[in-house]
């Protein structure tokens, strides 16, 4: 899902909400993680269908318990920043 707000005819601010998942494998066991992702972005048209954008995304994959040969928990999260140029067909 990606709600957006138009600033004017060439500028757009948007938010992103989603679910995410990944898997971590060790020599002993496999851990499955599921969680959520959140993002904020800005898009500005430069010329006709050509646009520039910037985006920040955060993902929290949750926490899982160790169940074999050890005790404790593992958690994963990540942050990425995207800057680019795009073309709308």
C-alpha cells in the first residue's frame, strides 16, 4: 500500500506500508522472520515523464527464539535509502 499526497502538479510525497519476511540459515538451524516495513518518499517530475525520487525505508523482521542447542532470541531490522531517476511510461 502506498498513499500519496500531491504538493502540486510536479511534486508528490508518499508513504509505504507493507509486510516483509526473510530467512536466516546457520550451520545448526534455520530461522524464519516475518514483520513489517514502513517508508517515506518524495518524487518530483523533471521533464515530461522523467522524474527524480528519494525514499527511506525501514523494515522490522521481528524476533524469534533459539530452539536448538542454545537459548536466547534473535531479531532483525534494516534501513535503506534510495535516490534515483525514473521514467513514467
